[in-house]
C-alpha cells in the first residue's frame, strides 16, 4: 500500500506559491497530526548560492545538504508526491527547469509521482518530461492586479479589518485556491486508493503513472423529500469532477435485486465515501437506514501475527451528513450517523456542492493514507492491537471489540493523540482498553 510524503515546489519569485503551499498543508493535515507529511521546497538550501536550489527531496541524489529532522511516519514512506506550482519564473529559470527534468527521470529510493499545476500559460513550456503530464489547472487564473489581491487576502487571513473591495479581492484568491484543492484532492485520492489485485500494468509503465478506476461516492437519500439536494450533488459530481456517483434511481436496473445491488456498491473498492442527505423523512426509511448502517460498519482488513503478538487492522469509510430539513421540521434521530461531520444544505451558497464533495473526498484520502500507515505498525509480543484508520468513538469501538469481551486491548488510532477530555470519556466507557496514537507507536 502507498504511504506518501508530499513535497510542494514553487519558485521563490512566485507570488502565489506560499499561499498555495500553506493551504495545501492545512487541507491535507487538518489537525491532530492527521494526514501525510507535507514539505515545502522553495528557498535555497543552507550553504547554496543565492539563486540555488532548495534542499533535495528525501532520497534524491544530489550534493549532500542538511534536509532536517524526519518524522516517525516519514521514515516508512514508500511514495513521493511532488506538487510543482509552475509559473513563468520556474519556466524561465534554467536551474529549476533542469531540476524538474531530473525529478521526473531520476531514480529514487522511493517511487515518485509528479503533479504539475499550471499557474499561467507559460507552464506548458516546461521540459518534455513534465509537459507530457496532465497539469492541474485551477479555475480563475490568471489573476489581474495580483499585488492588490494578495495584500487583501493576507489581511483577510490575519482577520484584519477589510473594506468591501478588499473582501471581494480576498474572495477571488480564495476561489482559485479552492479550485486547486478540489482538483488536487481528487487526484491524490485516485492515486492512493488500493489497486485491484487483478489489474495488469504494462511493463514499460510505472503504476503511479496510470490512474486507477474512477472514485465513486454513494448518495443516500429519501426519495420522499431528499431528492433535490441528492440530484444536485450527483449532477455536480458528473459535470465538475472526474468521479462517479451511485444514485439508486439511475444505477439499479429495473427488475434487479435491490439489496444485492446495494450491497455490491457499498462493498466496491472504488466506493470511497458516502454522502447522506438527512431530510425530515430519512430516519423513517428502512433502506436509508440500512445503507448508512452497512456503510458505517467498521471492516476488519487484516489480521497479522508477529511472534506472540497480534494486530487487527480495521477500516471505516468516511461519511458526511447533509442536513436538508426545512426550518422547524422534526425528525427521529439517526444513531448510525455517530460523530460524522454535518453540513447544512443551503441554496443560497453557490458552491455548496463543491464544499460537500471536496470535504468527503478529502476524508476518504486521509482514511486511505491512515490504512496504509496502519499496515506498517509492528505487533507487540503478548498484546492484541486493534489498529484503526479513524479517530475512535464509543459507537464504532463497540463494533471492533465485540469479539474480545473483557480482554485487555490496545487501540491504535491516527494522529498525535486525542484531547484529554476525549480520552477521559473513552477510558470511562472502556476501562480495559489502552489508547495510543500512530505517532506514539511509530516513534
């Protein structure tokens, strides 16, 4: 499985580079140490000439330079993902052009995938090795009056008072950034999702250069009153992304066995996430409850024994709940939703579909990364470790521990550690369980 480390490259003279890099980092690492390591490469390396290159990537062959401390998770990565923010400065700088060519063609101790981003039209004048790739192209570029826009964006980021014009300028930059994050999230998710064991890749090609099948999102909704948001989300997925959606009105053939088709779609390796449209009558619909119950049931991925210790690896697909009830409506609760994030549906927000879809795919990306990282965690003699790809909560933990009643267990979960209040609650419910984060175990 792919355990990536991510490098964001931009030329020191690129005015948008640092803004994009910061947002990429905060988006892929949303807090608590979640997500893959993200490294910046822009300023010259220590001891390099004024216009010299940044420090080399891990494993890159170049004149030795101090790279800096690696985290515990980085030491076990097996894939480098290089996000190159290409603008006119990078294209016109022969040193950077040569470096990009080397990164594309040079061997490495790890597999390497390059994702080029075109910040202006000159990006397609990069060396042939890079130009043959499919560039990400954020909507809204090129930007005019860039200096004014960046000043307004920085004031907005620092929560400083802004005029109406400055607010609109900041929104312009933010729109471009969101477009990049949307495209990047989809690209990374397709790259990192496990491939089918039966997939045949031509010998002259690298697996990271061939896109796997389309990622699919399962749309769960009650036809009685949740159809409009679900249809808009489906239409957005097919018109604005390279993904697919399972929408039972279109995807279950007439006369087919409804339950079998549902189960097959929910279990498909390409079904990465679910969006549940919670309308007033959603909780009353048995098939809606069945869909979300099946999807939110943790699955045991592997059972690895090393010595006398045992690891059980568990996976949970992400769910986002779209709250679509009218003001004042009443509905039964849906326990299966657990602690899944919720977004309030609003027709007044023009990009509400983009926000919902991009968020749930980002969560799928993080879940895939944490599943890969979980497989690298060693067993401990005499201990039973249950390794999760999500942050534990009482509801989901009941599923994974039910086969081990009254047994002392270790629960290993992503990130650097839960907050004290969360751990207190978990220890109160499960006094026989010890909780450890990935970072604690891997270090």
